[in-house]
């Protein structure tokens, strides 16, 4: 039972971090219909900035600057590279392909800078742990749950109670109609990309924190496990992204934790488990857990 509870807590913490990344996928898709395959590279960029700046600025200062810089980079990529291609459905497909090229460029440069090093982000939790009854939990995991819950709550409030959130929901329903009603789609898109970049930079901290060894060049690829979470939840549904992330996080943690019992599935099954769950869910609900018919453009 102790092992099970440990895996469940680890899965919830991992799912909370995945939710930050998955929300980035969803908010960009709602605003523009674009699947951002450069999201993992933006996350790696934010983590790298935190790693190289924390000695001079301290952890809080480095993280704040990394979040702002990553948000600005994401917004600039959309404004100067993607929006030039137009804002209709066909352009969204082309822009999705462009994000693959952006990802290759960013990942190549960041991989060159990081090399084979493991970078510390200077987080205040270190390798400290807390005993919760029979379960010992890393403080970084508890921080991931708390911080993610607060940030996600803020994002949902932004969707619900601000004029930008209303414009985003209108654009998600019908881009052309929203434009005719006076919604400034360019600003909605820019806000969505900046928000997604900020969330990715924040998620990098917890993906590189203990018990992970640190930030490495493959950290951005690990973050892409949030992609099936967004898909199975419904690409246009923030609530679905949250539910899908928790499901993916729990699945991954439990599969890794019980790897010896699941050896018949192969040693690396934990790496593909999120995609296996995504396929199983899509076989039953092709639009995702919270997707509406015709709402998801895959």
C-alpha cells in the first residue's frame, strides 16, 4: 500500500505539471487552431534561462525573468512568423507544420548550449522530503501540486472573468464570426501564445527538480507527454486538459512504479504508456473526454 500511495502522489504531482503544459497546447489551439509542436522547445528555453541566471539573480528572479522572456519569445514567434500566413483554417494547418521547423531550430541551438550537462535550476526545495504518514514525498512534488493548482486556478479565472477570456472563447467557437463581431484576433492569439510560453517556463522548474537529476537537453521531449493529455481531454477544452493530464500522470507513475510486475509489456513501456492511454480513449471517444463533436481539429 505504501508503494501504491507513493506512486499515486507522484502521479498527481506529475499530472499537475503536465497540466501546465497541456493548457498551453489548448489555449493556443483555441485561439488559432494551431497545434504548437515547438512547445517542448519553449519549455526547454525557459528552463535553460532559469538555470543560467539563478546564480546571479537568485531562483525567484531568474524564474520571473525566464517566464517573461519565454512568454515574449512565444508571442514574437506567433506575431512575426505565424500570423503572416493568415488566420483561416487552411493557414492553421500550414502554421502547425511551421512550428515543427521552429522546434527543430530551437532544440538544435539549446542542445548545443546544454550539451551533455545536467543543469540545476537552483530551486529552494533541493532534495528535501516530507513524511506524510507512511509515505515519504519530495518537497518539490508537493510544491508542484500547490503551485500548479494556484496557477491553473488563475488561468481558469482569466478564461472566465476577463474580456480576453471572452474573446478567446468567441474565437474558439468561430474565428470568422468573432472577427466580424469586433474581436481583435491578433491580440487574442498573442495573449494565448504568451500565456502558453509562461506556463511552459514554469513547468520546466518542476520537470527538472528532484527526484529528476536536473535540466538536460531531453527535458523538452519529456514535456511532450502532455500532448496526449491535451488530445485525450479534447483539444478545445481546458477542463479536459486538466483531467487528461492527471490521467496521464497517474498512468505513467503507476506503470513505472510497477515496472517489474509489467515486464511482459517491455522495459520502456512507461515511455509509451501515455500514448497507449490516448489511443484507448480515442477509440471510445474520438473527440476526447470533454470534446464536442466537430470542435476538435486534429
